[in-house]
C-alpha cells in the first residue's frame, strides 16, 4: 500500500486541547470583564487591580485565539466559547489600559507637579532675609488632582465667600478677606477615612492662616467609606491684597504624614 505523501498528511491539534483552551478563554474573559466593570464603575478594589485586569485580559485573548477551530475540524460549542472569551477579553483589555493610564497619571501627579522638595519662606520680622523650610509633600496647582496614600485629592476655587449668620475663625483672628475652596476626596483605600483625620490648612508666607466658619460652613463631619467621593467647603482668612497661598491637605493625618500642597495666588 503506498504511503501518503507529506503534502497530503494533515496534523491537527487534538479537539480536547482546543476545547480546554476555549473553556479557559471563556472563564478568563468573563471573569476579567466582570472585575474590570466592578473596578471602573463601583470602585470596590484598589486602583492597582487594573494591572491584574490587563494581564488576565491578555491571557483570555491568547487562549481564545488559539482555541478558535479551523473550518475542517470545527466544534460549534468550542467556537462559541472561544469567541465569547475573546470579546470579553477585548472589553477587559480596553478598560484595563484606560484604568492603568488613569492610575499612573494620578499617582505621579499632573505635569504641574513640582519635582523634588519645594521651599516656602518662614515668617521673619522686619525686612530681614527670609529663611526656607522644605515642604513635606508635592506641590500642584489649584484645580489639579493628586493621589496621596490611595486617596485622590482635588482642590477647586477660590470663590467669593458669602457668610451666613455669625462668622468666626478657629484662631480667633478678625476676618480680613475670606476665600472659599471646595475639597474633593475619593477614598480608593480599603478602610474608612475618619472625618477628624482629614487635615486641611492654609499657609501664607510660611504661617498658617485661620479657617473661617459661619452657620452653614463647618469642618468635615462625614466619614468617607471605601470607594466613596465626598466634597466639602473650607474657607481661609487672607490678607486684603492678593497673596500667594498654599493649601495643605493630609487626608489621613491620624496614621500618615503624607500630604499634598495646592499652590496659587488668591
């Protein structure tokens, strides 16, 4: 009996191997897409979960593409599972790349973030030359967002302070000119942020300025749960003329000294 020529011999992948890859693609694809949607819209995991999403999405795509059967040994069930895995992997990969990009951008700050220690003058009497004290955090512009210990911090403003009722300051100083800001915190940690652990201070010329309160503007009283975003108002007592202002925000002052400084002329 004549032997088959090499050109007519067909080496096919075992169907069981293709079916196993199809099942793996389906499982990895559906699981990864579900995790990606949870992280994107619910925020139940730490931001670094995006790296796992990207890795699992690539794995789902590889398994799916390898398991898609050829026409001459097609398996309809395996093909369906493979294509579902591929489509879920594509969705998860797109969300994962977006998430990783967002994490990197917020972790490293905006281009306006200062590199290295930034100095601000310490108050000195008279016209003597001012000394300098290094700040213990990154300096960004007003309106920027910066992440400190997995808490995204944003400071908007200033706007004109419209007092309601009795006005007072926490240091007993007379209000000269009050500027109001909106602080927005997004808790991307696994623990609740305690309200009295959120520290916000205004600094002018190296000295802390008084906070202004009235009948409607109070200190933060609401704890911030994991995944929750909370905004609150803060107002500072400033000199009458426009002046450079640093706003120091430490979202976890009870257990961390990491902070961010927002800088602008107000």
